[in-house]
């Protein structure tokens, strides 16, 4: 009797261990190549596409929407300040694209340090289909489940949060209570529809950022702006 009980307890322990292992495996998703770009000194200004509600989305638990945001990365040196500027692009009077304010659009940006060590996932692999704008991301066993019937192990995703900011200009007196997060930094520079974020790299290496829109102005239908082009530039 005692022997059988011991076997049962061992089986329960093994089952629990298996469950914990399953929980530790985290989902990942791949960003399309045209919406994740490397930024360099020789290619420091590029275009990405975002939704008006992609950086802080109410249907995503007020997290960012991975596939409706734009992504970039760059190699930086420790201790050398960097500024990233994000603004919308609209059609000019001559029909050519130009930087300008898109009604109701407020961009946000988050930057992480992402060490690309042996066993790390490729840069286009990000965690799941939503992201935190103000937290570290650490997934040692990321599994890409974009094809549900054929999940693929992609390696480790480690992203150390560095800084964030969003355009607060022209948004009204206050954000809705649901958006009022102490870890989301409001940028007021007198220029609505644009945000600038300056930070100093803590380490030399790869830094990844994401851009999107937050809290579109009242009366603006975010669905009508499924693919707002934005210009992103960085300077050291």
C-alpha cells in the first residue's frame, strides 16, 4: 500500500514538472521584413508603418500590438547619447510624401537593449503578439507559433528595457484613466504628432525599438488608419 502511494506521489511530481516545463516555453512571432529595419549612420532615416492605436492598445490589455507596430534596431556604443525621432508622413501638395501631422495621431516609442549571444533568436523574432512598453522581456525557450500546426523553436529572447516616451502634445487635458501608467513617459515638446526620445546606452551592442500610436484623438476612427507611414530617424 505504501509502495503504491509512493508511486502515485512520484507520478504527480513528474506531471507537475512537465506542466512547469510547458509553461516556461513562451510564444514568439516574426515581424515582416518590410516593417523591421536596421538603422546605421549611413541609413539613419527610414520609413515604417503603424496603426494609430498600436503602441498602447485597449484590446491588448493596454500593451503594444506587435504586428501593427514598426520595429527597428541599431548597433550602439556605451555612453554615447542617442536621439530617436518619430513622426507621421503625409502626402504633400505636390503629391510627394513629406513629414507632417496626421490628424489624431500620437506616436510612442520603446527602446530595449537586446544582446545577440549564441542561442539568441533572430532580431525579427519578438515575444508573442503583444509587448510591454515598459518592462524587460526574458523568454529562454521562445517558440514561434505563427503557423499553429508547425511551431518552431527560435531560441532565447532577452530584451532589457531602456526608455520610452509618447507624444503628449495636443492630446487634451488628460489621458483616459486606463492609459495613465506611471512607467509610460509623456513627452511635451510643443510639436504634436512627433516624439523624440534621447537615451544613453548602458552597454555597447544591439538596441531594438518599437514605434506605434497611442490614444487617437476623440472622433478619429483608428481602423481607418491601418497603415500610417511614419519616418524614424536617429542621431548620435
